């Protein structure tokens, strides 16, 4: 029996091979500091703070509470 997904819970990331359309990437910015984002693997990464926003099933999840904090190397 499948477990129901709770409200606000993200599904596991799946690599779909889908790319973010360049026009969409030009308007997306970090939800925290409004700086540009770059695509790195299966996430959008803020060029300023290093926060990583997951791409789930080809859709960027731009909610600050779902973003991964920057690593110490960023």
C-alpha cells in the first residue's frame, strides 16, 4: 500500500533529463536575496549566497524552506 504524501512534503528528486528553458532562467532569482541563479545538476544555485533550489520532475521548487543551505565551501 502506498503512503500518502503529506502536505508540504517534497517527492523524491528524479533526474528527468529536462532542462530549464533559458527564458525562464533569466527571470528566476533567489527567493532570499534576489540574485541570479545558475543550473548545477538537479538544482538551481544562487550566484551570491550559494543556496540550492531543487528541480523536481523538471520544475524548480523556489520555496525558501525547501532550499538547501550553502555549504562551507561556497
